[in-house]
């Protein structure tokens, strides 16, 4: 806003236009993220996209789940953001284990309710 001398409302309208063109997307916390050309935008919450890994990669109960670092790289988000999503999946009973230095494993294949 300061760099271009515009009001907050004008800046928000500009961000909405960028979203409509598929160039940017909102991120929790009031920030925006630039979407790279050709990158598909998945509007689902991160925990749903992470839970989908179980079914798309054919993971079974007891199988080791990817680490938070690997997931952060895969989804282009920070490790703390991934940790929150993984905690939510643990609370839902989809994942087991976790914590510092411990490997998470698949506890249950998510159902539609657990992914929403």
C-alpha cells in the first residue's frame, strides 16, 4: 500500500483480481501467495490434502507416513503449518505417533467425514 500509495481497500481489490486470474491465492493470517504459472490451486484445507496422501499412495494401516519436512516441501508451506495439520489428523485418529523425532504411522484410512 505504501509503495504504490493506495488504500487498503484498493489493495484488497487488486489481490481479489489476482485471485480471479489465478495468479495469487489467500493464505491464512491475511497474507497472499503468488501461484506459479501452470500450478493448480487446491482450495481444500491442508489437513484434507495431506489425508488424501493415504488413499492416493495406497498407504495401509501401520505404514510410515511422510515426515513434516517432506510434506512442507511437497505442499509449499512451512513445517509449523504442516505440524498443525498433522496434529489435526492425529486427533481425528487418522495418524498415530508423531512428536519430535518419532515417526508417524497411518492409524486408519480416512473416511469422507475425517477429511472434511
